[in-house]
C-alpha cells in the first residue's frame, strides 16, 4: 500500500532533533570562544591599557568606524579585545553629543586660541568646505586631548580595580 510518503525520509520529529542538538553545541562553542577572549592578555596592566586605548579611539570623530579601529589596534598590539571594546563605549549615543561638543571646544582653543562659536550666523559666514575641514580638525585634536585624559582616568581605574579584586580573591582561603 502506498501512503504517499517516501520510505527514506525520517519522521519530522527526528529531522528536527538533529538541528536542536546542534544549537546547544554552537552556543557552547560561542561561549567558550567568548570566555577565551575574556582571558586573553588579561593582566591588570594590559587590561588597563586596552580600556585606555578603547576610550581614546572612542573619543575620536571616526563615528561608525571606532569598533573596527579598536579591534584592529587591540589585535595588532595583543590587547584584550573585549576590554578595548568596552572602553570604546565611552561614546554611546546619549553621551556622544556632549563628547563631540567638548572635543570641538578643546580643539578650537588649542588650534585657534578661542572658543568655537556656536551659532547659525557664525556657521553661515564660513565657506562650507572650510567649516567642515576646520570642524573635523578641531574634533580630531580635541578628541585626542579629551580622549587622552579620559583614557588615563579609565585605564588607570580599570587596572587598579582589577589588581585589587585579584588580590582580594587570592587572599581568600580555599574551602
């Protein structure tokens, strides 16, 4: 008797069980890879440097490319990529406008010895291309200065916290 179902096709529950068995294996491999990345180059000083580098790059005006730059630099200098990426989060969307404003003002003071005028009248009087190039240069210079200061603060803080936490954990008796 022909039921219309080919004989060599397994029932639906058996076909899906193979896919369901693969998902935990994939999740397990991803978790193992993430834990490996967390432990890479994880000395307290190196973690502080990774966070500092991430903060410095996060303060630059290269919005949209910061993650790629941070991963490339962290890989090149063998820094912890997770820590570097966390440092780059200094420029998250709610903070980005404030950071860009601070960068532009600091850059204008360093380059032109005056505050950056913030008004539509001031923007309209400058030719478009000159305004864009000046603003980018001010953002870059200011970003390196503001980012350098923030990098020292966050990198030093990270290194200090990691050292203290590890000292505290190593001094606890094993039960």
